[in-house]
């Protein structure tokens, strides 16, 4: 069994997504009669108690519904394993992961509160309007902000993250994608983990 080393796990997204799925918990009633006594027992499948249980349930549902694809697909969620740099921006309350995949810049942005060991930041970083605004503020040249410049900004942010790239795997909700060579893909991760 391989253990997964999570860097980012969105407790809020997992809770909201898992709550939309029907519960698998079913109760079994068993009655046994013996000459010496009557025994009654009730068995129940326990609901998930941990975010990793919710993660497994949500990923299984998204896979069964064929909603997870590759970065180049148009499905609502995308999954990849790639080399990424990442940085927490405490004053903005966000974490940004960025890397190149098949010539396209991939940027993942989420709340710093969901970084494993990330502290008690408010979990607002994944809300798209807030995330877009905070990403805009990270640009060296804030200026006017339209769709084309937004994707240019994502590329600049991705290229400007410090530190060594690490091989990670993730599943993210597709937020926006710019076509063409200057385009970038922005996603909101459900999880990011170190890949072997």
C-alpha cells in the first residue's frame, strides 16, 4: 500500500461535494433466537469520518460520472501529474501551484487555509472572484484587466514562483482556460499531493 503525502486538501470543497452524494449507509437488522436467550443487533455502515473518506467518495463519484479528464479535455474537472512550483501568499490568503504541461501553463489557486499545516487563514481563496482579484494583485504590472491579460498574468505568475519544482498529482475544478500559445489553464484544486 502506497501512502499519499498531501500538500493541499480542500476540506470545504470535500464537505460540500460529499454532502451532495447520497449516503451509502444502510442499516441491517439481525434477530437471532437461541434456546437460552434472544439477541437483537443493529448494524450500520458508518458514514465517512475523515476528509480522506470524503475524498475517496467524491473522486469515485466524479470518475463514475466521467467528469474528470486530462488538462486538455473540456470536462469540468481535470487530473494530472506534473512538476509544479508553489507558494503560499499569506497576506492574500491564497496558495498558488504552477507548472507547464504539454506547452500550456497550468495554475492552481486555492485557499491557504487548506495547505496541510497551513494555519488558520480564512477559506476564501478558492472563491473565483476573490481568487481572480488576488491573482491580479500578484502581477508585476496590475494595469487593466481583461480576459487576454488575465491569461498573460497567469503565465507571468506561474513563471515567477520561486523554489524548486516538485512532482505533484492533483484533481482540480476547471475555472477558466485561455486558448492559444499565450493561454493558461486555471483550476481550483480539490487536492494536491506529492507524486512518487
